[in-house]
C-alpha cells in the first residue's frame, strides 16, 4: 500500500477513541510507526501504545507487516526497555486481531519467514508480557487468546546447522495456550488448544494434545483434561482483622 493510499485508508479507519485516550505526542508516534512500517491495516493508527516506550522496527525490501486490528505496545517496566522487530527480505508478520507486546521484546524473522499472531478473540487480551524473544527462520504461528509470560523464548529453528540434520521445523501454538515465565518452545512443537506450559519448562519437538499441562526439562505431559482457564486475575479474599 503506497503512502497516498495509506492516507486515504487512514481517513476512513480513524480510531477517535485512541486519539482521545493518549497524549498528542503518543498519538503522533503511533501514526508515524503505522505509516512507515504497516503495509495493510483496518484501523488507524494500527500501532497503538499503553504507556509509551521506544519501538524499533527494521524492515528490509519486500518485507510486510499486516495488522488487521491493533498491535498494542504496553509498557510494564520502564521506558528505556526497547522492543525490537526485525523483518528480513520477503518476510511477513500478520496480526489478525488485537495483540499486545510488552517492552523488551525481540522479534526476528529470517528471509521469507512467516510469523502469524492471531490475537484476541474471546479473552480480554492476548499477547506477550515482556523481555521475551521470538526467532523465526521459516514459519511460526501463535493462535487466538494465547498468553505468553515474561522471559520466554519461542523459535522454529536450531540456528546452528548439524550435517545431515534438518535444523528448521514449523512451530504452532494453537488457541488459548498459556506459556509460563521463562519457558522455552523450540522447533517443531505443536501445542494443542487450552494447554499450559509451566514456568521454566523447555518444550521440544513433538505434537502435544489439547488441554494438557506440560512441565520439566524436557517438558512432559503431567496432567490431562485440565480445566478451561481464564486470563483474568483471581481476586484474593481479604482476611478479617
């Protein structure tokens, strides 16, 4: 989408509520990032902030960033914790629904790689809290309503070749998966819907069923048919004095 087509699109997809909710400086930064880096959008600005911090997007020739709803950057720690998104030549990130990225996140796509972020569908939010890394060499998908906690690492590749070994396999995280603090999801993993990966676990290549809890190094199924979980925090009852 060329610059003037983006201007026309922005006119008919303008988010007035966002303009009213943030400072003009923050709105202007959102508009700048959208016009410069987002190739297709349905809402303007497609990139929005909840607590402004620095976001660096490096897009090479023919790379695409498609945002079909909103890509929201949310500051959890401090404004100096920059989030960096790198798209090499012909790579593509597609955001289907509202998706939140925290500060200190690093996302890297190799040449011709594809990253799909489905975003929010039924839950109040979906995204990655902060200080996490996503590396994509070929194909990685994160489904609807997934929660990814602090200090996580997700990839589809070993990033170092071994003779005779395939070092890249697609990684798929299906809808409504909860990945705990410090967990790692490695190449060739397919996580079933409504599953939970506990803190600091390492999930290695394999197809894991729906509604299971994975824990350990390497992670193994320790519970099946787990109850459906919700994103909202649990209210802790106050003790009587």
